[in-house]
């Protein structure tokens, strides 16, 4: 790292701080650690100290730069988006369809455009810049069937020093010809992408069969083999989102016991495997995911937008076999990259299935819970010494309307609940990546640094 790189010198931020000392699904609000006056000290891309200001400041060398955050700021871990399709940015907010129809009418035409690497590069830049503006510091991203769509995203993520997981979509049937690979070609291209990107800086590769409908048994078999050869890679796909999809999978895989069993029998379940949705899973499927350590990415805005159904938290978090779950935008089926909006919709989706979600659970899912679902909680998801310094600074009074409501909140839980119910991107004041400020709402007109070409 060059000596002029600001992340190599010690820098401290001072303000209110939210961090975690447990899982609120197990410990309730006691899992939240809130300090109204805290310091996070960072060096070399990592957090050196984080805690109450008095204690941390005493331990810092004289002359350390301490930046005091503006009033109403809250430092917290950056948001982790566990499931998103960056090529669908250009079709977000397309009218009126359920899942299978949506794929045909919007997704596939949008993804076909990624045969052109210039399109991939432009959308990758737009996507990552928007992530930084929204406080999303890590994401697990579906690209398209074209290897160039991965190269474009990884290159832009590397320029921004992001921790990012992504993979080329595997799809060898039930899709337009231009978007199909074959079991062999998908395997070969994925293997080459793993060699090129996995473990480079903070980048990771995800073996990415879109879902059981668009992959033949031979392709799922090849994906499972690839994961056995590269067990520290991730696997990402979709499961049990929509009734028509589930019925189709049953017809295509008559020997499987259920949808989850299709993936299990092809060696695609386990720690570092994460599946979008899981809305209609049955008890046997939940048990299979829990036993294997497989995670689910809950995508509330997408589930509402496509009319897919209400995620069952009572089943996901059954005490005797809790399943790892992270929160996700699922753009473009999802309707926003705002994590505050996504948390607010997660609350409503949970209500629809009889689960009142406290703010502690929602904020945990958006940060440490997501990191745990991706098996990255040893690196990100909290503000604690040794972790990578990815954080977001919220403005808890980002609009006059929110400010008037905040005047009467009694504790941090209520303050966070107001943010996730009323807040949006205007509440994201700063985003820090690997100890460097990557985006600042209040730097009027200044584009994110990585955008300069
Ligand atoms: Zn998806």
C-alpha cells in the first residue's frame, strides 16, 4: 500500500455508534450495543478500536486525527445485500407480472444486452456507485450468462476496494438461445472466472445456477462438482419463490423429494450456499437447510412487487433448528437499493405472516445477519477490532418530518424503527470502505471518487 494512501494512517471517527454483541433473534434487544459517544479507529483498512469514546481515545497515540461526525449521526456496520441482480438495474420498476412472466418479458431481454462489454461496464459502475450512496458495502451479485458481465463488475469493485461476491449465471435451458450456455461451457467459464477473480483482494466468486428450471440436471451436477473442487467459493441460486415455479420444478425433477432436495442431491447445499426467497418451504426443506448450514436471502420488496408471498419467520427461526437468513434487495424484482426501505418492507412482510419484527432484528439482518448468512461474519458485519472497516454513517434527522418524529423517541430501538419506517437514501450520510470515505452525501456535487475516469 503506498504511503500516500490515507487508509494506511490511523484515523478515528467520533459519534454515536451501533454495534452487535449477539443475535437479536436469540437475545432480543440486548444484542444491540449502543454508545451515544463512541470512537471507531481505523488503519490499513481494518478497525483497530471501537467503543466508548473515553476509553478508545485514551489508547490512541497523541496527534491521531479524530473526525467528529455531525449532530444526529449514527455509525454502524455497512449494509450487506445478500442477493441482487445488477444487470436488471435498467428494468427495475417494470409493470405487472409474476415471476415466470417477469423473467421472459423483462429479465432476459435486459440480460441479453450484456453481450456488449460496454453495457456491462456502464451498468456495473452505476450499480456500485448507487450501492455506495445507499450504504451497501458488500453484496452477493448475480451477473448474466456472459463471463464479461463478471469481469466488468469485479473490475469496478476492485477499483473501489469492495468486498463483493459475484458469479456468472449458469443457464442451459428454458431461456432464450442467446442467454444459454451448456453444462460444459458453464463449468469451464466459471472455473476460469474463479481463477481470475476469487480471492483477489476482497473479491469472492459464487457458482451461480439461476435456478432449477433453467439448469438441466447435468448442469447442476457440474455446478456441484465445481464447488467440490473450490469449496471456499460460494453458491447462489433461487428456491421456492412462486407456486408456478415450484410446480414446474416438481415436473422437471420427479425423483427429488421437493425443491430443496433438487439442490441437496446435486451437492449444492451447505455453508456458503445462499438461496433467494424460500417463501413456500415445507418443514422437511427447512430442516435440510438448517442441517446443512445453507442460508436464505430474504427479499421483501421483490416478494411484494411480484406477489410471491410472505416469508415465514416463525419457521425460519424455529428455536430447535434456526436457519441463517440475510436481507436482500433482489433488484430488479426488488424495487429499491435503499436498505432502510428494504427493512421497512421486511417489517410489513413479516406482519403479513404474523411476526412483528423489532428494529434490532431488521438492522441485524441488514448487517451482521447478512454477513453470517454469507459466512463472512469473521470479516464484516460489525464494528469491532480486527474486522474490515466498512461502515455507514446514518443521519437520524434526515428530513424535517423524520426530525419531528425523532424528537419523541425514547430509546435506540425506537429511533431505529423510525429510520426503517420513514427513512430512505437521504438518511445515508457517509459510506466508508476499507477505512476510506467512499461517499459523502454532504459533499455537494462531488461524485464518488472511483467514478473519476
Ligand atoms: Zn433473484
